[in-house]
C-alpha cells in the first residue's frame, strides 16, 4: 500500500509544529511526512532583536528535533508550487528537483515589508529573519558612541527592537519613528509604562511621523522632518512569501492563501495554509495579525484536520482567539497587555520585571513546543482510511465547494 505523501513547506513555528503533530497522530506505515526548509536549524523569530544586539541564541538543529519521529527533513529552497500537478519545486546544492505530494501544508511565512518606501532596500536593515539580524548585528558593532540609530515602525517588533538596542548600547542615540502615537493601541496603563521605559532608556519617540524616504545617513518623514540615522532599522510589518501568488490557489491581494475554518484552501482541498501565509479570520471575522500567537493555533488546527480527514475521524474546528500581547522592553522590562478575543486592549496590563519574566517564559514555551513536536498529545497514531483513486478524484470538486461554503 502506497504511503500518503504529506509535504510541509517551511519550518518556522507553524511548519515545524504541524509536521511534529502530524507525526504523532498518524502511523508511519501509512504516511510519509517531508518537511522542507532552507536552513538546518530552527530560527526563533521572536528573538531576532536579541540576536541583532549581540546576544547568543540556543542552537536548535532540526536533525535533533525530529530524530526518531518519522519526519524527513529536506534542506532546500522552495522555488515553486504546481497545485494542479501536486508538485513542489526545490533547489539545493545538488540542483533542482520536484517533490510530489498528496497533501501540502504551506507554511512559508513572511519577510520584511518595505511598504514601497524609497531607499529602504538600499539603506535599511531588517530583523524578520536570521540573515537580516546578523547583518544588523555586524553594523551595530561598528558604530561609535553617540551615533544615531532610528527604528521605523511603532508596532511590537519596533518597540522590542528600539528598547533592546538602547539597553544593549546606551552609548548610541536611539530613536523610534511611529506612524501613529507611541503605543496608541495599548491601555492607559500600558502606554504609561511604555513611555516610562523609553524615558529611562533615553529613546526619542517621533510620533505621527510616517517615514517617506530612507537615505544612508537619515530618514525623512511626511512633514519633511529629517531624522539623522547612521543605521535605520525597518519594522513596518511583514509581507508574505510570493510563491503562493504565482500559483492558481485563491489568494488575497497581498498573496495570503484563502482558507476555511480548518485552514484548508477554498480552491484546492489538497492544500492547507498556516501562519502568516494564510488569510485566517478570528472573532468578529477580523483577520488575524501576523504573529507567532496567531500562527501556532493555525498549525494545531491544520494538522488535526488533516489527520482527521485521513483517518475518517471528526474534523475539529477550534476558534482562534487572543488573550494578551507580550512585549519585551529590553532584558529587564516587559509589558503584557491583556486583550479581548479579537485583540483589542482592555484596562489590565502587567508591567515591569515580572512582565519581562512572563515574556521570556512565553518565548521559551514556544521554542519548547517546536523542539518537542511529538510530545504532549495523549493519542495513539491512527490508521489512514484509503479511498479508491477514482472515488477520491470524483470527490475533489465537491470538497472544494464545501470549503468555499464553510468560509462564507
């Protein structure tokens, strides 16, 4: 009996967790799970601001993580997906190859988003991945005392980057340029604490200052303010990997794959999308923000849905909701903003050293869940239920229609 071929693209938080969860739920005799990733080690994306300031992160080799699980790691760059032929094109040191799949989990995630602002590609640094963080690390190390660093973007990544740099290099002149007010989405308590930490670290906040151009030694805002910058760090959001948009998958204008409540593509039922790559709606039908907090539950949902459909079990449908936003403000300060299910701030917030410890535990917990992908599931692997090939082909259009209806 031929094994059902499951290919998982991308081994960030979502892809690695989904692969491990599938390995736990399905029998090795029935499925062949291949995890495709360009790097041999897991990247803790939520710690890239730490890496950029010279801190050493714990190595997490995939070879050790998935040893004995049945998950086959394929170190290669994904160059294309043909959802009609059900193949993935990859390239490694030995050249190009095609991988065939029966079920595809697309978890290629996102990278930095220049927002089309002139000069960003030439002059700005990004910390959306390890290569960018290491380049920034090298550049910061060469800066002399008193030189200006500007972080552009007032979201979670920007706040963490600015405070981490200012704490690690108090000799630098660190500033943050935000399109809106500083932490304007936070509660009153959260905003007060944020301003307090910025003051203690000597960070200058340029509020309501949309950056319209980046040069080698400064940035310019919409009101023509010139902010000196020996180094510019660009943190204005994320853009999804472009491969999905080049396929016949139904995608949004930004390239996210449109999925139903079980993370299944509404146009191609053999494909599931998770994490930043998927257009997922939460409470109030609001799109989930690109984040680890959003991505991990989508990985659980997709893996459990795939396993249930293959084994004839009941497909789970667990709503994704938020509980808090965890922000590190250097190594000694933090901010935990409690939120509603649809991610709106409430009055309650945890601040200070205790919040920093809380945030660190969250980061360690996320890494642990990746490093131990097959633990914590008290279930026995179930046997895959086979469909005759003719019946499976006949079912595909009906499945696609059903998926579209469930999304509506």
